[in-house]
C-alpha cells in the first residue's frame, strides 16, 4: 500500500483524533477549518444537481469521486463538522422504529377529476364565469402538467437547506420521511440560494429503474412489485433508509406553498424553482383557449407513453396567481385547477381459460385467456398469472369476471376477482388446479425447495424447453449466433435435426435445405453464423449460454476468472468447483451449488463432452499485447453499446474484464444509472472512475 493510501486509511479509521486531522490536512492540502469543509459540501451538491437534475455533468467522474473521497476523509477526521445535507448522507442510516407525524398549516387538497372533452369544456366555462363574477374578464391562461403516478410529498427548506420531507397523509397530517428522502439522488440537499421554502411534489420511480428492481426481486425469489407507484409507496414506507438508498426513486416538484415576492404566475414560480436547483418537469405548456387546451390533451394521449415515468393524467391550473385568489376553493379542492384522467388502465372482463407456457428453465407459467377488451389503447386478450400461488391468492376460477390492469401501462395482469358477479353463475365456474405434468412433453412436474414455481425436469427432452434454450444459447449476450429466429428453431426441433444444444454445431447444408422455405443463401448464412459463434466463443459466453440456474454473464465471468478453459473446468471435480466458487465474494452457496449440480448431472456431462467432440472447447482470452495490457476494468450502468461489446474490445486490447470492483481493479467505467455498490467500492478502494469517452481514449492508446 502506498504512503498516500495508508494516510487515507488512517484518516478514515481514526475518527476524530488529532492524527486523523493531520492526515487529512496533509493528504488533501488543507480543509483546515469548517468553512472549507462546508464549501466542499456545497461544491459536491452542485455537481449532484447538475448531474441528476439538469442532466448536464459539470465535472468528470474521476474528479467528482476524488472530491467525495476527500469529503469522506474530512468527515471521518471531524465527525462534529458533519452536516445533515452532506452528499455522504445519501447512503442511508440506522433503521427507524417508526415515522413521526407531521401536521401542516396549509392542507394538501385533492383535485376534482375530469374524464372527457365535455368535462374539460365545463371546467373552462366555470373558470371563465367565476372570474367574471369576481370582476375579472380576462381570458384565463391554463398551464398543463403531467399528473405523475407517484406519491405526493411536501418538502421544507430552511436557509436553503433541506430539513423536512413529509408524505401527503390525509392532507393535514402526513408522516416524516426525511431520512428516506435524503437518499433520493435528484433531490437537492442545498438550494442555490439561502431561502426558506415550502414546496410540494411527487416521488416516483422511473420505468427502467422499476423494471430493473423487479428483475432483481425475481432473481432473489421475492414477489415483484405490481407497478411503479406501488414500488414507490412501499419504498417510502421502509424504516431502513439503507434499503431506500438502493431503490431508483426520483422527485419532481410542482407547487410552492405561500407567496414569492415579485412572482405573479405559476410558470414564474416553476422558473423560480428551477433557478433554486429543484427538479421541475421541463416541458410545461400554457394555453389561452379551450380549443388549444383540447388539442394539447389529444397530443398528450400519445406523448405520455414516451415519458420515462408513469402518468395517469394531466393537471390543468390557472396560471395567473391573482386569478387563482379570485376563484378560491371549494371545501375539498381548488376551483382553479382540475385533474384530467387518461382512459382507464383497468378494465373488467371474463376469464375464458388458462393456458400453460413452458420457459427455457422449465418453469410452467399459467397464462389467462381473456374475453378481449380495450385497455390503454390496445386490445388485451391474454394476461400472465405468474404462478399457481398467485391463482390461489386471488381465488380465481375459469368463468370469473376479473379486473385487469396494465402494469407500467405495458404488461396486462389480473389483479382481482369481481366476486359479486359470481351470484347465479356458480355452475359456470371451474377451479384451476395446478398441473401435474408438462403440457409439452408429459414429464412429471417438480418444485424445487424454497421456490413457488412448477418446473418440467426436461428428462425426455421437452421440445418447448429445447426451443427456448436454443434461442437463449444463440442470443447476442451469449454465443451471438445470428439468423436463428423462432420459426427456424421450431422447424429444427420439430424435424428432430436438433435434439440438444450441441447439435447446432453438427448441422449440415443438406439438413437445412430439407426444411420448408429455406433457400441455399439462407442455409449458407446460418452455417457461417454458427461457425463464427464457434470461433469467437469464450468460456464466459459459453457458460452464460448454457443457462445454468442463477448463472448470468456476471457470474459466468467469475467462473471464467477461476478456470481459463472448459477443459480445465471439467478436469476439476464438481465438489472442488463448489468449494472454490463459494469463496468468491457475492457468489453464494446457492449459486455455487447450482454449478456443482449441473456439472454432476449425467445429462449435462454428456452434453459438454459432445460440445468438445464437435470442436467447441472455449477458453477465456488473455492477450499479451495491447494498450490495456495489465489493466483490469469493471463496468456499471448503461453505455452506448452492449456491455459485451466493450468486454471484447477491452480483452482484445490486452485488458482484463471483471464483474466486481476490488483493490486490484484498475478502472471503473460508469454509464447512465450506475450501481451504487460498485461506485462505493471504487471510492473505498481508490479505483479511478471513468466515463465512456475516457475508456475510448484508452482503447485508442491515448493517455488521460
């Protein structure tokens, strides 16, 4: 360890001691007083605002992380200096025992709802008449904002510092969720001006973050969230803010409580909030007539699907604050605003039947066949039921009327049974028992310990599983064999030209030409793609493609780091492989056990030996030349190209690709929506953080 790293470690561990303060001062060139510390906090918060709110980073990732590292060391040396709005406080802290109640002086009122053009016309007319009655005959200008399908919150800033965040509750009394809101990346802890401010907004979860979260929950054997709003509400209710910090929550604000001197319009208030550094929806529209309003609403019907978050309607507000005061309130809602709700995302229909689907891993999934209905602009006739535990929880039967919802406005699912519509129809209803045998091959279904899913063990083999396995084997992130679409794969399996994955590499031109509607050029292209997949195969790609339970490309990388070739892996006993993999951080006994069980399985052993006999015995490439020789890289977040493309280029340039950050990692490459665990590990281990432009420079042999 270098002298500088030793000094940093000492500063971080010897909290509050003179030696720690001295180490910080010598390592970072000062920060000898609290004012300098507060200036560093403000500087990092400004960088956060530009990154998360403006989407316009003002500093390179490496420079940011060095500054944050400096801040962490200073706080370790001077714990009495630490302020609640420090960027280091976003990671979450000790769990709460419960949420304190927050009583507000100005109630958070609901909005009246409207659902049609006629309703909008009525609202516009009421506003015009109400203003006339108040002696104001000016044409009202209306502001149109998306109605985010999230959780309403109220935020309090004192002298520009975020001090309190509360849920809507019943309007007058909410819950104190300040500790959880501190973890939200785009919520500024410090405003750009030292003002007292009370604002209201919405906490939400972007669709891509929601999808990623559900993938992680399913992989962990947890029940997926039904929709982003459900996930947001559940997250805000977490007593442990460390869990909240790992969830992709975001905030948008839309209202100021109280007056701001010199500002007379709602759009002026929104501009004021932007200037203070608060996240505000960027594309707010103002219209001056009913015709323009109806036109914008029509545009929004399609536009809403392109937003990165769910919206269930629009909020229409009178822009002029003086006109609002003249219009006033009813007992429960303002007269100057209304919510226009989009066509329902839920609908009731009849469950006609249950079909069974078989996936690549053998999981048998019930799929509901529905009487077709219009839902969110599309015709829905099928919906996933997930598993038989879900069927039992709902108590659903064939013939029931059910409530269908589009989760995330995309995937239809049954969320409830309309039991009151069973009366007089009991004889039509049929229970839905779980199946005992695979609908494709007739194999007896099994249930693994700790799982809810029913699986086909694929001993026959199962043709459906084989088709799914081939498609997965050939995909871009696995063996990257192009040209084998679903119909061709089905033809190959049906004609029994492929009985297992290895048969792909024994296909002949004559066999392909024997298939209906497959010409010579197509056959040649397919054989060329298979040959390319064979020649470019790496051990990590191959292990990913096999579809071993729990082994995606990240964990396949881990295995390939331990065993350089398939041959070396197979020479090691399965139990020894298990012991080795369990020792890798994060791998875990269950995942290592799945690899061991796969290698012990006689069917898998036969398949792997068949691959070798057909000339496929992949190794993990180790280059001895190139500009990245001796360097190890890890990637987190989304880059402009698939991660596998960067992996191949890094390895071709002599570098090594790894799936986790350790002291041995040379660089962490960060894309959009990066994982906080890897960023934290990089900071902890002193690993430089690069963006995509920087890695491109290194790949070209340039210096940073």
